[in-house]
């Protein structure tokens, strides 16, 4: 199956956003948040987002597990983010119904 997660009520060109798709965590954050997180990213390719950075993390990488330095760095960085409302969708991939959940 697959899991998708997206921020609710956040505008990509104005707010910090988070998304999980195809096993990859995507963060789009402003410069202040980028500096706070301590994670590696690139300048946003979108002209509507001057000063924003894009961070991508492969959550399915075999080395991305507790105890691995990158895992621990990501875990610590994400703990510094402000909470946001998200919606999560689970697609079992077998033709049965998907499950959609909103947090909080």
C-alpha cells in the first residue's frame, strides 16, 4: 500500500509546508525555518517562493532507520517545526477503499 500526507490550510507560496508521497518527505520552508532545521535542501525552483528552500528525504531508504545519523538529524530537525494540521490517505493498493484521516 501507499500513504500520502499533506498540510491543510497552508499556501505553498506563503507558508511552510510538508508532504509525504511515494515514500518521500517533502518540506518547503522559509529561510528562518531552513536554518533552524539543520537539514540539507535546495533553493525553491518556483519564482513565487523567493527565499524558500525545498528539502526531500527518502523515508524508504534502507539506511533511514533509528540510530543512523541522518535519521537522528531528521528526527531532531522535525521536532523543531511548529505543529500543522494534516490529512493522511492510505491506499492499500489492492482495489479496496482508501482510508482518509485528518489530524488533529
